C-alpha cells in the first residue's frame, strides 16, 4: 500500500511538471513575434540587386580574360594549365547569356537610388554630388532639402531642378572606366557631350 501511495505521488508530481512545461510552451507560442519593417526588406533587396549589377561587369571581364588565357594555353600545348583555367571558369557563380548582359547595361531604379552620383560638365570644370531617393527626388550630398525631381521614361532619365533647369540622360550604361556612367542626350542648354552622370564607388 505504501509503495502504491508513493507511486501515485510521483505520478502526480510528473503530471504537474508536464502541465507546467506545456503551459509555458503555449504561452511562448502565443506571444506575437516581431516582424522586420517592410522598408528594411525593400532596402535589403535594393542593395542586393545593386551589388549584383555592380559586380556583373567585373565578373564578365574576369570570365573573358580566363577564356582568352585558356585558349592561349591550349594552342601552346599546355593542356594541364588550360584545364586548371577551365576549372576556375567553372567556379564562377554565373555566366549570363548575352541578352541578360545587355539588360544589365541599362540603368535601373535600384541602381539609381543606391549610392551617390557625380554630375559633371568637363567643359566648364563643374561637378556636383547627387543622391537620388526612391520618392523621385534628388538632393545635394549632405543636404536636407531636395534640389529637384527625377523620373525614368522609356530609355531616358530626366532630372528637373528647382531652378527650372532640366537634363535627360540615356539609360545605356558606359562601363569603360570600371563604373556606371550615363551620358546626357539633351537639356534646356542643348545637347552637351561633356556632361555625364557617374556613380561613385561605395565606401
């Protein structure tokens, strides 16, 4: 009888313990979990896309150089070294088709609104650093108030300033200097081949 009472006591203790654990788990599962702000998600996606687009021309140049080296080594009869270069080629994360490369050579909203851009007129040695924001405004670096608005229509980026000046740039990216550069197509001052908009390297 004593053993039975002891067993019942232990079973009761175990049952109470399980109930406490279950109650704690239910309370935790019903506690609302905080979710990250939607703006944070958009900023992260914008940063990732801009980073991929910035790295694309560098990756292409590396792939082209590797292919050229592989061809030279193969023609010279250095097959072992050519195979090593081929293995390096296969490590590249992507080798996009020509259509994708052409698409990456167009300015996108994500690229425009990520980082700083240098507006420059080489003919008169004039330049300014612009920051473009997702709400279709742009301002001087470090300034609080917008200096104008921007919009992308068709194949052109148009900038209108508060001083009633405007510029249009083709969206085709010039990557000859290792960064993204746009060339002015027309403005209220006419077409100026010396005016460019260049994205500055991020720190």
